[in-house]
């Protein structure tokens, strides 16, 4: 485990970005000093990025942009407004470049000041403010042995606390951040909660799909999970989104999990094992638009969608699309 000193933990009291975060928490009924006990999150980014080759050989897919900021930044912003204060990256040696994005750039800032590029300095300061009050650390997954194995590498940093697990390729556009939606369920249930979203029948074989007992609006008690089922065997149209809350009990299952056919330990399969053992796991059908970025075409669609809605670029892009 390595801890990274990206930014000091002392933020300015009058910071606009910090004010916005507090307002967001207040609006959603959350106390910024207490979010149900979850202060830690794991972001597994140790995959090989094969769906994004050849560019992912030199640019980790987590740094690919959605409009004018990388996918990974959307996660950090959501974690901050959700009250998380410790973020643990699970990396492979090639994805350590992701860490550089969050480090301060004194030399660059000096040049921008000298050249009076104040508007660019503002952009760097926004990123700095996002990272304030957050502790970053990382662990290494040296072989691509699945996302379950990746999460297990962070066990010692999590300890006996509940935690979030989320993935850069799953972005949710919503009024209430998707993690806060899950958190509201967890604060009452104190059991694992996974995000769900409905998908069309022909897309079901690409996801983990659940069979659940509906117990409230959008809330399900998960009875069964099938990873990448055929259309015929899919138990519902509710697919698992890459945003989850776990209790530390999951580590017991990860430690004894056996690799699947590809030699990997999958988190979804471990969840299925827990359910078979009678463990209670809830699924919540999140409110909002699920923007997928797991392959090139999904990323292009999400990039275009957000770009067309962007206040600075949207109208210009719409005009351009009419011209071509």
C-alpha cells in the first residue's frame, strides 16, 4: 500500500467548489460530517483496457475524456459529495499514470501565471479543490485476476468498515448522485446495496442480471444473480451497474472464492455466492441516466451525449452537426 500526498487537507473556507459540495449535501438531506458511516471507497482500475486498444497502451482508459475531463474525475466528484474521505485505487503497474492527473503541477502553474493564462489556472484550481480533504492511496494488482481479486487487495486499508466500490466506465447523470441514492438504503438496511438499471432484452447478455423481490419503490431484495445470461435465461431486465456498497463481510467470501473459467475472481459471482448462503443483498434501481463507457462505441455515445448538453460546447456542436 502506498499513500499519496496529492494535496494538503486544508481548504479555504470561502472556496466556491466546497460551498457547492455542502449545498449539494444539504439539498439531498445529508450531513457533510456523517454519511451513514461510509468514508472509504475502492476504485479498481487494474484492468488491461483491451477494449480500448491500441490507445490504451499509452493512455489508461480511465483518463479518456467525457467532454473536457476524464472519466475518473466524475467518480472523484461523486465520491466527494457523497461524504467519502479516503479513496483507494487498485492499479496495475501500467495504470499508475492515472495518479499523476491528481497531483499538483507547480511548474505548470508557474508558467501559466507568468503568461497570464488565468482561465487555465482556474481549471487547475477546480481540480485541486475537488481533491481537498480526500486521502488517496493505492495498492497494486500485479496480474489481471478479476475485479473481485482487485477489491481483495485493498482489504487491509478498509479494515472493518463498510465501503463503496465503483468503476470509471459507469457514469450516472442524475439529480441526486447515485451513491447517495444507495446510501439512503444502506443507512436503514446496513446490508450490501448494488445499483441496478433496466436494459433492453437484446443487451442483457452483456451484464450481470438479477432476480429480485420488490419490497419498495425501486428497491429489491436480490434472490439470484446470473452473470451474462442468454436472453432466454435472464431472470429480469434489471442489470447491475458498477456502483455498490459492501460490508466487510464480503472479504471473507473473496478470500475463499475460486477462480472462474478465465482464471479470474469476479465480484458479481461472489455476490451470487453470498446470496446462495442466505446473505441479504439489496438492489436499488437508480434514478438517472446510465452512461456506459466500457467499450469504444459506448464511450463515444456517452461523450457525444454529455458534449451536446455542455453549456459551453453544446450549441456549437449542435450547429456543427447540422453542417456535416
